[in-house]
C-alpha cells in the first residue's frame, strides 16, 4: 500500500496557469465564469432605478420609489379589525409602535406638526414574537452519535423540559408588523 504523498506549497506542479478559459472577471480580480449578474453585483457599490435614482446596491429599490409605492402596497394588504389590545405598527416606519389609542393620537399630533395629516397613518396589526424553546439539538455537537441528552444527564434533560414549559407560558418578547392593515376610530 502506497503511503500518503506529501505535497509542499513550493511544488510547481500543484497549480497551472490557464489561458483558454472564458468568463467574467471583475475589477476585484475574481473569476465569475458565466455569472455576469453576480460579477456585476460583487463589483458595484450602487444601482440605478428605472427613474434614474442612484441607491445602495443592497436595497431592492431606491428610497424615493420605495416611498412612492408604500401607500399602494399598504392598501393591498388584507384588512382586519383591531381588537383594541394588540400592538400596532406604522407601516412605512421602522420604529413606530403603538400600545393603545393614546399612542396613536400622540403620533397623529406629531404627523400634523411635521406637515403631514391623519391620512398618513397606515396602521398594521402586529404579530407577537416569542422566545424560542431550547431543543436537545442544541447539544448535538457534544453528544456522542446516537445518544440522547437523557443518556448523558437526566437532570439536564428534566431542567430543559422545565425551561421549555416556562418559555411556552411567557408573554410575547417583542412585536413585529404583521400582515393585516387596520384602522381605528379615535374616541374624542
């Protein structure tokens, strides 16, 4: 049986310069083969939208076009009555959440002070986000193959079951804008 051959990094036979390949090469020096779009994406920093606006390449559209499309996208969402308890979210915002009518009323006042109107209010019913349960797979990297956590430690297994039971009883950890738009009638 032949022993494993040792190949050093100084051995000239481990690489070969090829001159007969075809494909896209970016300014970064990388070869992308036939993946022209990927080569372009990797080597640009910005894109231009259909209207000629320039924007960062990581976005799917420019901020101007995105803002213009928000009202239409919002109206395309299915409507649902608000239950009066669930958190609400301002659709075109990243950080405007409302717990109750009072929060919404205060926001409308801010909108008006900033030159907007109540028509700029686009409420979305939030969906709760809960803490994730911890499964036995969490320990997969240290458990022997074909062993369960119970085989290693019944105490840890039991505590994990208790932890998950407690997690299932927890209130929402946070809220995210959901899939239903809504409106509220503010009491005066």
